[in-house]
C-alpha cells in the first residue's frame, strides 16, 4: 500500500479521519489527451504534490501508488472504500472553450467537494462549476464514488488552453490549498 508516513511535526489538532488521495486513470489508461499532455500524467503529478503538502501539514494518508506511478482504478476503489476521506483527481475534456472545475460525489460529501471547487477556482482563476452528484452530465455510476464513496475532483478542462496555462502557472499553490482543505477535513471531529 502507499501509506505516506514521513510527516512533519505540526502544531495542529490531531487527525480524526483516514485520507486517500488518488490520481485518476492509470499507467495503462491515459484518460484525456490534449495539448501534448495526458490526463494521467497531470493528475499523477498533482496527486504527488498534494501528498507532499499533506505530509508537510502532518496528515498521514494513503495514495494509489508510489510517487510517479498510478495504480489501476480497481485498486483505488478498494482503498477509497476503506478511507473516511477519499479524493481522486481528474481533468475534464470538451471543447477548447469549456472551462472550470467541479466535483462528483454523494450529496453527503458536497460540503468538502464544494470547498475543493472553491479553492481550485480561486487559485486558477477559472469558473467554479460546483459540487455535483455522480450522475451529472455525461457521467453515470462512477466506481470511485459509487463503490468507494469518494469524491472525483475535475481540476480543470485539459482541452482549454486558458485552464491548462493557469494550472501550469499555479499548480504548486493549488496543491497547497487543496491539501489544506483536505487536512482541515481530516482534523474535524
């Protein structure tokens, strides 16, 4: 398993909930491909940045693979089902004009999902499309949500040159802010 155990000593409330962060798709499934990038490469890198930020904040957490690697969805779903908080990162794809961030989850996760959308939209300067149920739009019964009880966080539209440029410029800050939201939720009783 990918437990991250190297955590900094942080003066904060103790962690109350188990955490999993996951990168969508896998080494064998690239997901969306646009503008010379694959979704899998981007979200694996982002997961690793968030993992480091969580460790720096003293949050013990699980990942769906070691740094730079991404296990298949089935393994991520099993891990998500065991975690109190599970967030999987993705990039959306549509027309080059489509922009924004959103999440897919059960209604009970909308408060955390909404906070993830807010910090992402603010950091990247893109539209906040908000927290949505797993069957929103073209989606239907997503294993990470249905079977794992997790949140799918569509960070931005990979097909949007504006979104991609904002992500590339602000990814480190975004990872810090997303980790902060997850850390706060992990410490909340």
